[in-house]
C-alpha cells in the first residue's frame, strides 16, 4: 500500500504521492495528513486510517475537503470539538461517559461559533489557574483538539508544576478506626456499602455493582474502563466477618451523572453516621497501601485489582502510607530478620 506513516517531531502523519493533487498542484506531489501525537497506542488506529484512505483513493472517493483543514469551510470550534469526539469514540479511546465528564467540560469553556485558531486555544489555557490540575488537563485536551484541526500549538510550556508529587498528603484511617465505624453504622444496607469499599478498595461509584465470585473475590464494573474487573478482599478477615451482599440502599440516582451522584451520596451518608475524618477515596487509598505494603502483593497485581496502572499505584497511593505502618514494616522486615 503506497501510504506510509511518518513521524515529524512529536506528531505522526500519513504520507503518500498517490493522493489526488490539490487544486493548482501537479500530480505526483507528495502530501502528508496529520494523525495526532507520536504514541504507541496510536499506531493501530493510524494503520486502519491508512487503509481507509487508500480505499477512498482507489474508489475515487477521496476528497481533500475532508482531510485538509485549510480547505474546510466548517472550521468553527464546535465543528472541531465534534470531530474530536467522533474520533475518540470511533477508535475506543474513551467512552461517552468519559467524554462528557472529562473532555466536554474543558471544551464548553470555548466560544463555539468562532473559527478555531491557536489564539483561541491559548486564551482558553491561560484562563485556567496556574500550576493546577485544571491547567494540566486543559493543555493536554486542547493539544489533542489542535492536532485534529491541523493546528500547530505547543502548550507544554504552559502546563505548570502540577503533578502527582503535589497531591496533598493525608492521614489514612487505621484498621481500628475502620472497624469501629463499621460497627456504628445503624443501617444494614449502608454497612454493606461501607464493607465493600473497605474490603475491596473500590471507587465509591463501583460499590453498587459488586458481585461476589467467592468469599474473597469480587467482580465490579470498572468506573473508568467500563468493563468488569476482579478484585480481592484485604483484610480477608473482614470479608469473613462482614456482610458484603444483601439489600442495598434504595436510592433514585440522577442518570446524567450517576457516578458522581453515588460518590456524593455515599460521602453524605457516611458523614451522617459520624465518619467525618475521611475523604471519600481514603478507604481505597488505605486498601492500596494495605495490599502492597502489609501483604507485599506485587505492584502490578495490586494495580490490576484496583483498576489503575502500576505507575499510579506507586506514585500516588503508596506515598500516603501512615508512619506507624512504615514502622511496622521496618520492625518485621529489618529488626525481625536481624533477631531471628
């Protein structure tokens, strides 16, 4: 097939001299069509796109108006946002829910009916707070929008200093606190939700979809990947002692934002039951530390159970290990070994 993938800087292009000549150009001229950032997970999509474009050429259906930003007359912000959405959904790069929650929120801040230019993109970035997660996300997602539109804009210099190292350290709950909270929850359905979050390290929005496969193994619908995920109970004794199945709280969720609604409702209900010292994700963070540090489960295995990457597991969650937990590990691994 006479279409090649070529990398120029940090971007990938499809290149060929067999594309139809543009108006005013001689035939046989070599053209290249932008395909996004030079990342490994882009290659399969780009290969499929190359085959699709070649079929258009062979069948006489290739139209530069569909592939060259300079020849398109539908060049508004709204047009390009929709083009990016269609691309990401078509190639399975995100789900509709992820688009609405994490991508559309950035693009809604743009003026929709003006032409998309480098100035429009940069203006949107500079309106976000410096050195913040919001700024970092805006730079990443607006860069993808620029790539789809064929614009050249480098936003890396504007991302700032936000990163995993800037995440605020928090004191995670002890086992004794967790056990006391469980005993003090008066509602049996809400005790089940609490037990699921604690035992299996779930995201709050995953707690209503759990199905036990055996006394220590559960399957949940992963809130990020939207596919089933298996996870394990730690401590196993909690899975033995606490109810994990039964009638759940009867709540009418808002369909448009169900995951956030579940997370907020759980936090509110636990606060009513006196669980006030915890952030809504602290039980998940404590599970991650418990699994990797106390039980010494390999990071790759623990991360798979948690539904995130090994890098996230190490860089974000492990750094919240309590000092007394670290002291126990030292006692067991160093002092215990030296006195055996």
